[in-house]
């Protein structure tokens, strides 16, 4: 058993449906071992892990909240938008996500091409193997670079080669912010700005709130205590919803981001449900 404290409701979890290293079933089993009561499954541009997680958790007392995490490239930064409680079988949603994943694949091919030209002998097939069933992305290219010994760590791969200023950086298809918010809304979901602290631009955070974001991910492993306090106060002032989660990617994937490391309480989760006219029920109790 892991020896860290886990919070009961973790709303930011990745699985092998994107770049996490545990399958939805394995994540559910770990959550049950840790005694968590609710998980938000939020894979990058994918809802493919939700059904498996729900099937694995059903009747075991763990609530699975359907979600996703969309990436949006803007001038100078990448915005991540979480969507919760959406209808993950809604066809326009699954069709758009498929197009985004295909584009993601073309981007990986392009990055591998650039790196090969630069003399790094990484293979596309290996990148795809590392991605497994999930959508291949920069993280898998980075892991490949670590594997061949070109860099010491994923972090170094981003700093030297794959980051926004790096020589092998390839920009992504621009799903506009409004389009992403609309996609989540039309799927019946709640659009939430993921880890606003990582944007390092509070002006942009305010702007996004005006564009129709319903809430902020206040609690995240990479937020300082001060940032969490500041975003919580902003949510309270503006009547925005509060979410939080560990951004879990598997054992040891990111320091401090173990399952359940961050999260929210039951009343915060109940507000999310109420905003959709739904009632939250945990362990037979209604909120
Ligand atoms: Zn993110
Ligand atoms: Zn994430």
C-alpha cells in the first residue's frame, strides 16, 4: 500500500486511453485500494477509457465521473480544458476527438522526422508502442529520447528539444477556445479550466472566464498553496465551480502527482452535479 495521504475525490486522472500508464481498470483498482470514493477520468482528447472504468467500478462503491481534457494551442501557450459529466457517447464529440487524435499522430510523425534529421535515431513505431492504446504525443517522443539515452529525463527532452522554444517543436491544430467550450457544452458537459496556475497569466484566466468557462481547477499538484487560495477566492467572487485532482499519469510518472494527491470535497462535487440539475449520491447518501 502506498504510504501517502489520499483525498477521497480526485477529478483529474489519465489512463492508457491517453498518456497514462495504467489501464482504466488498474486505476479503478488502485483507487479502491486507497479508499477513494470518486474519480474523474480525464484523458487527453479521448473518452475511450470511461466505459471500462465505469464497468470496473460498478457496484464497488467508487463513483466514476465521465470527463476529458482538451488541449488548445493559443499564441504563446497551451490551454487545457477539462469537461465533466458529459455524454461520452455523443457522436459529434467522438467524431471531433477522432479528428484531433489523427492530427496528433501527424504531429508526432513530423517531430520524429525532425529529430531523425537532427541525428536522434528514434523510431515512430517505438513511439507508437510507448503510447499503447492511447493517443501518441510529445510525452511519448520524450520517453523514446530517454530510452535511447539522448537525454537523461523527460523533463530534459522538453527543455532541450520538444518544448515550445525547442528545435523539434511542432505546433498543434488550433481547436479554438470557443470551439472547445462549445464542444463540451453541446456534449452536456461542464467546461473547466485545467491547472490555471501553469498558464502563468492571470489576465488570460480572467479572459477565459468571460468566454464561458464554468469553473477552475483550483487544486493541482503543481499549484502553490497561494495559487490555490487565490483561485478559490476568484471562484467564490465570480460564482465559478471549483474542481481539483492529481493529474495522475501512473506510478512515478510525475513527482507529487500520486492518485488522490489532490482533490475536492463532497460539497464541491455536489455543486458540479447541481449545476447540471443532477443529484450526487455517494455511499447511499444524497447531496
Ligand atoms: Zn493538463
Ligand atoms: Zn491532465
